[in-house]
C-alpha cells in the first residue's frame, strides 16, 4: 500500500475492529474473573483516556516532525 489514504483507512478500521472485540470480549471475561461492574468500567475508562492522551501526543509529534519519506 503506497497510498497514504489507504493506510489511514486501514488503521482506522483496525482500531475500530480492536475496540469492537474489546467491547464484546471484556464483559464475559470480567464476569469469569469475578470483577465488579465498576472494575470492568474502569478497564474501559483507562483505555479511553490512554487513547485520548496518546492520540494528542502522536498528533503533535506528526505536526512537529512531519513525514520521513
């Protein structure tokens, strides 16, 4: 894939697919492990906060350094 737009679409698809799997798989696993609803919610919350923080960091790095081609 040499087209940057294709890579972006692939990346967004992969992230969405990963999140979809997490939403489907984590609740049954949490029940099996005996986690409470609060503990399960915390797992999703930490994931969302980490994504928000790292997205901003990667955005700044991309703006600062640009492409390396």
